[in-house]
C-alpha cells in the first residue's frame, strides 16, 4: 500500500482526472476494501457524474496495488432490448420505450452474473450500445473475481414516498404522464425485491451532483465523448432525456446521503467539494 499514491497518480493521469481530492478518495476506498474484505461495492450518481471513471480506476487500483481481481459491472449494461421496451410501452405505458428508469433493466440477469462471479465462475454480460439504443452482443467476464464493483445512476435508491408522486416534477410528466401511471409503475419497480436486493451491497459510494443544470452539462459532454452511433443525442434531446431520470435523481439527492457509506459532494465544475464517511460505515 506504500506505493499506492504513485499508482493512483498514474491512473488519474490516464483517466484525465486532475482533482486534487481524488487521490485521497481512491486511496480511502481501496483501504476500505482491503481492510474489510469487501466483495461488493456500489457506486451511484447522476448521468455524467463520473461513476464509470471511479469504478474503472478503483478496479485497476485494487488489482495492481492490492492483488484483488475485480469485475466492473454497469447497470447500463443490463438495459432491456429495444424490442422488450417497446413491448413494455404497449402493455404498460408509452414512456417505458425509453431506457433508464427502474423496469427497463434485466435485473434477473444482473443478479445471476453477480452470483456466478462471486461463486468463482465466469459469466456473460450483455454489451449495450447507447448510440444504437440496443444490445449488440455479449462479453465474457472470466472466473477468479474477488471483488465486484457495481455502478449505476439509481444504484442504492429507495422508493419515493407515495405522497410525492401526485404532482409532476417536469414537462415530461405533465404532458405524457398526467395521470401518474408511469411514475407510479417506476416507483413500484424500484421498490421491488429484485432492485432492492441488487442494491444491497456491502459498501455504497454516492457521487452527489449539485443541481440538474450541472447534470445536463456533464451528460452532454459524456455523449460527445462516448456515443457516436446513428442515434447519439443533441444537447436539447439530452435535456428532454434527463427528465426521465429527474424524479429519482432529486429524491436520491435528498435521501441517499442517509444510507450511502461515502458521499462525494461534487461542485458545478465537476470537482470534489467534500467527501463524507457515514458514521458507523
């Protein structure tokens, strides 16, 4: 562990991360894993908050500095196919055709993958192309995994109190879910045993965004860097798209700091303002 800082600096340089507080965050997380023998770590945060970067850097740090074999799984990998979501749209509500909210993931498959990896087996994971908005194949995670790092925008979220579902939170809900059918179904999916069991990790990290406008800027940058397919979104399309996530995102900002083991408060420029370890974590 003595040479960890030099390795962290190398990893962050490769990832393009310059925040002066990030090395201590990574070191602290690696120490938590090593000292407590953690097998499952969750990383939650809004679109563009840096979940994938943190998960990737932490996984590589644990492998190279601690000698633990890591698998990084994203909730986004397990989006239902476009055809499956179209069927949900026909049977439940048209808004389910759009990926993202609870109910649009194959959590059963994700549960099986985690179980197989922790039992020492290899596992196949779907390869989801966001530009094409559909699965494009499979990738195999080899056997021998010691730690599974799970990242996702709503990871760790608890269902929203029912009295908060009455009024729409944005134009999308006002125009297309006036009766509240979709948002109630989403909340019911989130409350299900399938999602809540998936979120029951040994250690949860929450990257807490300062506001929705920052999330939009971060998501626009993310789209420019990573999604180049025929259906990659323009900034105004992204502004509409994140309205699908807004309700749960706002609820997580209020609620998740009380349950996450570490809260990383982000500034509007995407830097780290403060890192807080929950008492008793």
